[in-house]
């Protein structure tokens, strides 16, 4: 039986492709196994913007300089090591509150967020919450903390250990009030 040179080239090409395909598949499996064992982001995004919508309008807009996604972990998550800025919006697209933090972590499947490091929440009345750690449950639209919090209103500063509020920070409760100061208006 005679093979033509053309047939030999085709067979050689096929063998080379099979070799490369199996070699690449092994490398992919090795990288996936390594990624599961080590905390390596599978996706890195700069100037990240995330918008939640409900009933055809935006409810929330999150901006971050850096987002790193870890879908391969047992609990898939997204990390924001350079901080976040979040705006909560009403049905008309008006800002009802905003949140800023130096660091955040999102547990993607649970839609649970942890914000840390100089966390500031401001509502539409201008009331401000300061804490070092805050949780936001996007499913229940609640924010809460078990850490020290300071709430500044136009006439009071209230300090406590722990609080719960709606995500718009329009209604809130402090767990253990540790101090309260009245602010007097010096303009009168």
C-alpha cells in the first residue's frame, strides 16, 4: 500500500493536534486544581460597575476601582480590595443613600456583602453612620453590624455596639447605646 506525501502530512498534522489537545487539557485541569487550592482570582476587572435593577429601574449602583472574582471556591465570591462606592436608588432613580468602604467582599450565591475599613453610610436626610465593619444582605435589603457604630444626625451623635437598618438607612435601631451627645446650633 502506498501513501502519498499529502496523506502523511495529514496524518502528522492529526497526531500533532491530538498531542497538543491532550497536553492543553492536562494543563487546564492542573490550573483548575491549583486555583481551587489557592486563592487565585479567575477574573480581574478594573473600573468595575455593578447595577441591580428591579421592575425595570435601577435599585443600586456599585462602583469599584478593582474587582477580583473567585467562582471556583466552595463559596463563590468577589473581592474589592481597593474599596467600593454604592448608591441606593428609589423608583425614580433618585439616590436614597450611599455607602463607602475601603474593602468589601461579596458572597455571590448568598448575595451577602461585608464592608470593612472606614465604612460610611449617608441617607437622604444627611444622617451619617460610621463603623469599621458592616454587612449588607441584598436579598432582605438590610444593613447591620455588631461592631461600634456612630450615627450623626443634625442634632445628635449616638454611639453604640451594633445596629440594624434598611439599606436606605432611613429607619434604624442601635443595639447597645453607649453614648449620646446633643449638638447645639451656634448660629442662633
